């Protein structure tokens, strides 16, 4: 695998990780404000993004071997 490809994947991983963290933080704030529907929606989207993050981590690990 070309180094440029791995760098792009690492960069995407970092950005996706930040997005998931922001959604979880927003879900926590919504929960504190008793906005349960919003909290649930935000947490659900963050969970989906986190799943993709785990898949990307596996892919990167496999490509590095």
C-alpha cells in the first residue's frame, strides 16, 4: 500500500474520531437539558460513526501488515 493512502486513512480516522466525540458531547448536553429525543438521536448517530471508525481501524491495521 502506498504511504499516501495510509496517510489519508489516518487523517480520515482522526477526523471521524473527532466527529464521533462531538456528537457524544452534544448528546450529553441534550441529556442534561432533558432533551431525550435529541440525546437519543445524537448518541445513535455517534454510535454508527464509531462503528465505522472501528472498521476503518481494522482496515488500517490490515494494510500496515
